[in-house]
C-alpha cells in the first residue's frame, strides 16, 4: 500500500480531491507541529487541523467519494483527546510523533525557536525500558479514548468518523450565542 503525504496547505481540499479521483487509497494530511496549516505566508497562524480535517472530509462527502479513501492526519496531536476529536472532524486515523518523543524523555521548547532536546544518556537506557514507556503512554491514551467514546455512547472508533454533531466547536457556539447580542443595528 502506498500512502501519499500531503502538507496541510491552503488548497489541501482540492489536492486531496484530485488524488482520490486519481485512485489514491490512503492520504496523510500533515499539519505543522502546532496543528496549523503549513507554508501560508499571508497568515502566520493559518487554519487549525480541526478545520482542515472538516473541510477535506466535507469536500469528499460532497463529491460522493469519502468512503473510497483512508484519511490520516498528523501535526498538533499532543493529547489523547485530540484523537477522537480528529475522528469526529472526519479523520480515519491520527499519526503522532512528539508525544512519543516526550515519553522517551525529550524536552520540547518553542521560544525563541522550536527545539527538541534529547536527554543525555538515552542510548544507555535499555530498549525494553524505552519500549515500555511507549506502551505505557499508548495504554493511557487508549483508556482515555475509550472513556471519551463511552461518554458519547459510541462503542467502535470507526463510528466516530465525521460525527461532528457530537462535538462542540468554540467558534460555532460563540457565533450562535453572541452574534444576536452584538449584531449591529441598521439605522
């Protein structure tokens, strides 16, 4: 199987759509390490991964081809809760990297620039201990994900995909709640 990795750029929806129409079966959308759109010179912040996933998912649904593709997302996945949230937005799978490195003892710094500091003596720690750290992290995440799914009444992870009605998004709640209150009146 071939996985095509697509950076989360401004027109990622169109890129993914063309790839799926061309027969691609698995696509990974890769945001930056903060979970934001990459290579967007006009807006330093860019879109968040949740908005990118929702946009790609809905584009594929509108095209009637969503079930023909496995969508993997990465970038900004830092906690267990990000996995089901990504799936609610439309992802099939999530890929993680930095949390696994943190489990191995890596320190992450962002200011004044992004920096990953590997601990001294890591090479002296046995492979079994390092593997156990990763197993412990994934085990904890597994338990947390099961708890979140149970709270939603969902027993199978694949049923999460695209169920955005089970999630609350700040922007939508803010708009629905305060738009009427602060709407400018026409004179």
